[in-house]
C-alpha cells in the first residue's frame, strides 16, 4: 500500500528537483504525509485491537497504548507543523518541525522498547521508523536547500 506511493513520490521529487520544494525536500514532505496518514488509516481500520482489553490482559493492553498513541500523536503534530511550514515558509517553523521530529523519534524509541518486550514481530518495523525519522532530522539540520528555501529565501537565485 505505502511502497507504490513512496515510489511515485520519489519519481516526482526527482522530476521537480530544481523547484524550491523539490528533490529531497519534496520527498521528505510527501514521505511524512504518506507515512502518518497511512498510520492513521491503518489504526482506524484496525481499531478493534484497541478494544480488546479483556483479550490482551491489562499489561499488554497498556503496552499497546504506550507504543502506539505517542507515535500517532507526534505524527499528527508533525503533519500540522509541516503544513504550517509549507504555508508560511518561515525558519521558525523549520526549528519547530525539527523538535517535533525529535519528539517523534523519541516516541519511536519508546515504541521499539515496548515492542521488543510485548510485540517482537513489530519491532523491526519500529526500528526502521526510528532510522527514517532520525535521518530526516539530520537532513533538516544539514540541508543547504532547507536553509536556502526557508531561512535565506534565495533558492531560485542560487540555481
């Protein structure tokens, strides 16, 4: 479900690499939207798992909530912050989004630790999410495109 969207996004991002919101920056934006919206859809479609306290037992149920809810919360906040960044193109929004991505990565660490103990089959997926968001955090701090588009506003002039 997600892979074809990511593949299409990659092609579009490469095609539009010379635009201010193009290349890796476009890929980042699209990736965040796809991953978070897909997570929300999957949660909605599998909402039964959140209603199974009597089947899971209290400890596993609380572990499920501890692993999933912070990720959904920080994910939703990341989508809102990204949208605000794209609307306002302000450096303060970049800083805000970077902190939110760090919070999301922290939630990934928590979810990974919980999953390792209670839901080990999901732990590799969680670790991949942690690596992905950690990479995006580094991108945001190191990218000359991000600085040029949102801080100095000179991307078109340097190309």
